């Protein structure tokens, strides 16, 4: 009986397992075949990088992970040289497999979601080499071995050859790279914003559904089909049959935008940014090696340029913080031999790396944040850790409803100074040239972070110019340095003929500068000397205020002179009255009445004050200073220049006339 019950139990468990596997298979099939257009958008979590699982408008600057990928694209691609419109595309199976593997890593990196202080950095290293002998295959293993010493727990690293557009930008000017430059070559589908179905077009499949024709050059169309085929998509998400070749170059395609009959064009992202009237709605197709996809999937991208044909070999590294799309300063080192090159690359990457703090609370003068991957750091000397006295550069990103940033990047003339730690929370003092840079309401579309600064330059050149007028330098303005914990200020120097002044590094983490002119403080400029080669400040000019000050000083001097003249007339009139010289006293009194009166001076001051206030309409601070100067002068005028003196002397003359033309001598 026991054996029979045991057999029955085993059969029942087996049956339940079969049912479970059947349900799971059905669910997976439904998930795979669900069209992308049916995916509903979700709000981003404030702890995530924008794009970690959020569905937004396709082709926007929001991350790639926001768009679900059909499961067949995550498998090895099926190679088919015949596309739907008959154009033959030759695909190398090994290249297709590499592209598919890279795409899977990209999507996997974008899907990782852990608590901020236990979340490793998702790092991509792009190699740019001037020698074909140095490739990812030869560098990767020793470089990983070196990086694992410091980053095995806090980094998840991918190493790849830099896309052509990134490599070209790096070879030209590493210090001048930005997000627009490195993504300018990505092919995109540009749909007119005034298209009748524009609101429904979010991903490439929607373009195939609602757009009749997409114009592009033959080379661009072939490139797009080739890169889509590498991922196993021979129809470019169904857009392939809609693609129509235009005779001519990319300019000819862009010129079709003005034609009312044109619905969409296939162009580079850089060209799409120039399309207007109407504005272009950018849709990003699923292609291999898209730079914007990589930017959206990783936290840090290091672009490593190797110049091994020089002696000694030169290694240059720049870090891109992808959330803020911010490129840090370029770190450079020399390598004695190719054998030590991986070590040199690792050391240069460490120099370029900036730990990230998520700012959770911010006031006018302080802030508190959480260090990324702080819970994974076990070595107090880890490059990912922070110490008291470290300086960070605050940054902010505000997205629109589609995940596209409307404000992004560093806050001008602002720094955070680490003062203490409470667990993994970092406490910082906030120094800024303008108030309110970090303050604001918290929401799911606003992100505030701070990156540790890495000054590599010997010094920084500060240039002051007139607000909204870079061609007008502010010459001869004084710069003072204020100590952080006291009110003591030290004179640094004056700006030269071009409004420039060289600021040298000191033992202090950064320097708090004040700009003065004519004794008035015009601006506060926190600066880390050596962080940037040039720091430019556009300030409200002080020339108008100085003109107003000069006028007021002239009025005040005139009042003093007038008071002296009136006192002299008073003495002479009384002297003549004491001697009985009525006619001479009367003549002097008439002359006194002809002197400038309170009303005349006040009316002239009123006109000048209106004139200066109109010039300072955009500078409330300086306008307030001018109004204060005029107010003080009016009070001075009312006190010392009034009609009382003339009335008193007139009364004295009347008394003298009644006394026979002579008055007794009176004390002054």
C-alpha cells in the first residue's frame, strides 16, 4: 500500500511539472511575438539611470533599453542575403555572430538594476589604435587582469574596438569630443513632426506601418540593411520595403525635406538635427554598432587612444559619464614598451575615472549624497572611494516626457567640497557663483549627481566678458580670493586687455574668487585651477553703475560747493545789514535766490536716475545699488539745500527796514 501511494505521488508531481513547463512555453511564445508598438511607457525610477527599463519615444535621446527587443534578435542571426526588396546584402557569418554577441551584452548591461550603493559601474572601453597590431584581442586579457586589481567588484567591463565615428573624433581632438559629435554618424529615420500619424510613430516598426516612403542615398540604405542583417533582421524592422533610393548625395536627401510629399528620410543623426520646418521626429532603427545605444546602456565609457607608432608610445584616455553626457579632461601617459602598454592603459583609465555621487538632498550651502557602488568598496585606497577634502563637480539632468534631456551637464561655476561621511552618505559644502543650482523639487525626470574633479592642467585662464557679448572683455577688473572658513580676502590680480587672468593651483582643494570693480563685488567664482584650460565667465558689466556713481559724486560735490556759497551769501548779507547798506544787501539776496535750488537739482537727478535704470533693466542688483546712491544724495540735498535760509534772510531785511535800515549785529 505504501509503495502504491509513493508511485501515485511521483506520477502526480510529474504531471504538474509538465503543466508548468507547458504554461511557461506558452508565456515565452506570447512574449516573443508581442509587437513592440504595444508596449506601454512606464515612469523612470529616480534611482535608475534614465532608460533602465523605461519605454519612451523611439529615436529620442532616451536609452536603448527602453525598447523591448524581440527574442529572435537575441539569438545568433539567420543570414539571408536577399532582402525583401531584392537588394542583396552580403553578411560575414563571423561578423554577424560578433555583432549579435555585442548586442546581447549591450542589452544585458542596460537591464541591470541594483540599489545605487551596491550597483557596479557598467563600463565600456573603446580602443582607438594607430597600429593594426594592437587590437582588442591582444590588449583585452592583460588589461582586464590589471583592472581587476582595483575594480573587480565595482566595475562590469566590456572592451571593444571604437566605432568609426568615435575613432575619427578621437584622432582629431579628444578634448573637443561631445555627445553630438560621436553620435552624429548614427543612421536614423527622420519623420516629419506634422505627419498625420506622427504621434503613433515611436519605433521603426511604426515607420513601416504609417509611412509610405523613406528616402535615402543608395550607400546609406545599403549600410543600414547590412547592419540590420548582422542582427538577423533582413527587413530593417519592416522598413526595408519602404526605403527608396535618391540619386545624389546626403545633401540631395536633406533637400527633399522641404517637399510636402516627403514623409520621412534616412539620414545621419547629425543631418537630422538640421532638419526644420517642420522639425524632425527621430526614430532609431535596431542596427549593429550604434553609438547612441552604447551610451544609453553603460554608465561610463572610456575612449582610449593608442599612439604606438610614436616613441615613446602615448596613451590618451577620456571618460564619458553617460547619464550627463559629460566628457572629462583627457588623461595622458607614456609607455616605454608594448609589453607595458596594458599596464599604462589601466593606469591612465584610473586617472580619468571619476566616482559618482547621487545627490539626494541639497540646500543653498550644503548637500548630501550617496556614493555609487560604495557598499562594494572594501579597500580604503580604492579609486572609486572618496575622502574628506575631495572636490566634486555638480551636474543636473532634466528630461521631457519622452526621456530627452532639456537641461543636462555641469552647473556653471559650482563645486562641492566633501566634509564628512555618515555611513555611505557623503556630506558636502556647496559653493556656487549663482544661487539655486542644486535646489528644486524631486521628480522622476530630474537627476542630480556629482563627479570627482581631476585637474590635469598646470593652471587655468579665467576670462571675463560682458554678458551675452563675448567680444567685449572686462578689462582691469580685480580678482580677490576669500578663505573658505573666514572673511579674509587676498588680492590676486587684475584682468588684462582681453579680460584674462591666470589662476595657479594652491594647497587648498579649490579657490573661491570674487570679482570687484570700483569697490563693488560683481560675482563669486569658485574654481579648481587646472581642471579646465580656460574658464569663461559672462558677467553683467559694471560700467553703467560706475557712470552713475561718478554722476552722483559730481552732484554731491556740487551740493557741498553750493552749501559753501550759500553760507558766504548769508555772511555778506548780514554784514551789509549791520552796516545799514540796504541796497547792497538787497542785491546780494537777489543773487542768492538765483543760485540752483533744491527743485532744480532734484529734477535733474530724477531724469538721470531714470536713464541709468533703463540701462540696467536686466541687472536688478546693480539697479538697486544705483537707487541707493540716488536716495542718499536726495536726503543730503533736502537737508542742506532748502528755502529756509532765503526766508530767514528776507525776514531779517524786513526787520532792518523797520529799524531805519539797520539791524543790530547778530551772532552767526
